[in-house]
C-alpha cells in the first residue's frame, strides 16, 4: 500500500506510523485522515503487531489543518462553503475525518502518540485519539481555533481533563507545554527532547510483550466506560458546531482576513484580545476594531 502523507513501518511487534508532510509541519490535507485510518487498519490486520506508535516527521508532530489551503485560498474549498452553506454537507465531511482519527481510539491494539515540536488544532485532535501520549517537555499542545473558526471535532479534551480544565483550554485556545500538559493530566509523560524516542520505545517494548488478546480486552473495557458517558453524542455536536464556527460571522471574517493578509497575521489578530464580534457587526476591518 502506497501512502502520500505518511510512512508505515512494522518491526518487532511495533507498527510505527509517521505523518510525513514535514515541509508544512505535517499539516492535515484532504488525504491524511483517510491514510491514518488505512495505516491503523493495516496494523490491526497484522498478527505480528501488538502496539502502534504515531509520530511526526520534521520539526513537529502536526500543526493542524493546512490553513494555506483551507483558509487562504479564495473560493469554495472543503470545509469552507460559499454562503448560504449546507450544514449537513459540512457535517458529513468533518464527521468522516473525525471517525478516521478515531481509528486510533477504536483500534484493538494500544496506540502511543509521540509529540515533539507541537500538536496544534487538528493535530491535537489526532494526538488525543491515541491511548497514551508522551511529549517533549517544551513541545506545545492546544486548540487555538477555539477562539475563532473551530471546535475540536474529537472533543477528547473533556474526557482527558475533566470539565473545568477542558473549559479553560477551549475558552482560551491556549497552547501549553508538554510539562504543563503532564501536570494537567492531559498526557502520560513529558520528557526532555533527547529522551523522547527512548521513553516511547521503552513504553512500547513493555507493552509488546503482552498478548494481543489481553491488550484488546483491557483497552475495550476502558474505552467502553467513556463511550457510555456519551462520547459519540459529544462528537456529533462538536462536528456540527465546528462547521458553524467556520461559517459564523466571525468565522467568515477570519477567512476573509486570512485571504487578505495571510493566515499568520490573521491568527495574530484573532489572538490579540480585540473585540472581534463588535468589529464584525460594524463591518470594520481589523485595524479599526477596538
């Protein structure tokens, strides 16, 4: 099987999936969600694989959806329709991506995510679907589009952090370091950069000696507890609201500003603390927003 956006390798009972778009920080394009699912299914079908490790090539794990494609480009693109928009079409797209990411959660075999550099926005969605996350101490994780233009479609924040800390992350869109993520209970462990590979290898080596049936039974039992809490229903709302966020007045403003000034400056403006909603209601360009 040939992959365009990732590399699949398997050796000594460990399958390694490497997101492989390093020139754009492994940004998510139309192909990547499907390929993640296909790679997980390949590992699932291999009786010699006991553990799956997910990582990113280059300077970081994943910077989220490819904003140069989805936000900067003019005209209609997947995830950003011309108005009036069809929410059912948007929901079909995003729920399909979410289910592809959730293949990491549904896999009968344990999944470990190795995060260096950053797991941002959609990249955090992918990472948080894994069973265990090990991060660099100075790596960053968070969902900045929660400020404008997005809702995390997997909504794993609340299930990993609890109500109050999840709200803190989504009300602010903050990025936190690996060390802070460990302290919050968001990730299993944060280690210095030069120890990250060895730490993940040690964990995978410890798990690969457990029979596949034991791993499967333990994982399915733990997952069932969270699914009984309403995980599927939560994701249904999250996928719907993610589409709303991209087509709200503020969401449309953000994409327009991205097309006008580029997504880096648009993100700086979004995160500046300005009253964006008031400016949008008055049809003001950003410099006039107070």
